């Protein structure tokens, strides 16, 4: 992963307006709220099929690969960016939600960073089910009804992250993601959280991810080995813009799995190569 990256200034006029609004006294957290804006808590039931290696199997090779990714991202942060990261892929089923979840948990590990995970795949939300959570209030009904989106933010125990779940699927995801209300939501999280990780839709099936480009500092691209053709990757990157991509993550690299598993005494497969 190349850490020598120039980030374009993507702050639009509406984002500057949101920032000015947030810097007013009425939009600042009340005393004692801290970086989590007094978010309510929700209890996760972490099942093996969720593959939360950073929590369930922290000594596995998969967890170590996420720590390598965290190391690279922290190196980039020395220059002040990136802070808001989008995790996407060319196609569904390549591991983007798995990556976003584990990355969020990894960024909050040890350093006690405040990390918000935003579920922006509004056509196929999976995070609540994957975390074994009871039904949560979500971002979609808040955006549709003019409610405060951060009222749906939940601190997830025992994972140490905050989740802004979609809540339900949306019939008009592009409009919601391109709305002033969503822009203000991301800016509020940017100002109060150490990291904001956005689980974005895949690029090729739907154009929703294009509405997210102006909200983020950079993109992490997830590919599943032996699944996505080079042509599909090129097409998807052309749509998103290659200059915004700071990391390519190769998921489920079978030919390296056995050698790593032997070194780790057979503890877990190689889930991520960064």
C-alpha cells in the first residue's frame, strides 16, 4: 500500500455550510457527551459466521492483516488525512462489509479511538443481522422523515464502535445519499469521531456509490481473489476515480492460506492481504 498519496480537496459548498452550522454553539455536544454524542448502547451477539476476527480471533492471521492495514492508515493520518473512509468493491460478495466491520473494530482497538461505522449500502443492509443485534432505529427512516440521523447512532458493546445502521432498505438511495441531511450527518461525525468508516454499495451493480464520493476523504477497495475480472475492476475504478483509492485489499487468497496457517499453528485462514 502506497502511503504517499495526495488527497483532492473535495469539500463542496454544502459541506462548508454544514461545517459552519456545526461550529455554532447549538450543534456542539453538551458537557459530558464527548465524542459519542451520548449515543445509546446496543448489545451485539457475535456469532462465528460474522467472521469478526478482530474480536473473536484476535491472534489469527486475519486479525494481523487488519492490524497491518491499521498501521498504514495511521501513517497517512500523520498528514491530517484521511479520516472518513469508504469501503467498497466492484461486485457484491467480495467482502466489503466484512472488511468495514473488522477495520472499524481494529481502529478502536488499544488506542481507544472513537470510530463510527456508517451503513450506506441502503439497498442491501447486512450489519445489524451480522452483529446479531435487535432491530435498531436507522438512518433511512430518519432521512426520509426529517429526523436527526445521529439519534439512531448506537454504541455497540462489547465491540467498542458506534454504528449508524441503515435501519431498512430505501427505494431512493441515491437521493438520500446525495441529500443535505446526509452531508450534515457525515460532517457531524467527522467533527466528533476519530475515524468514520462507511460501508458503501458495490460500484458496478448500482450507481449509489457515486453519491458518496464527495463525502469521503478516500476509498479502500476490496477484491475477492479469483472472482473479479481485471476488466470489471478497471471499469469500476474508472467510474469511481482511481485518484480517490488509497488501498487495494485482496480477500481470501487461497494459495497463501496454508503457509500462513502453518506459521500460526493452524489458527484461522488468511482472510485479508493488504
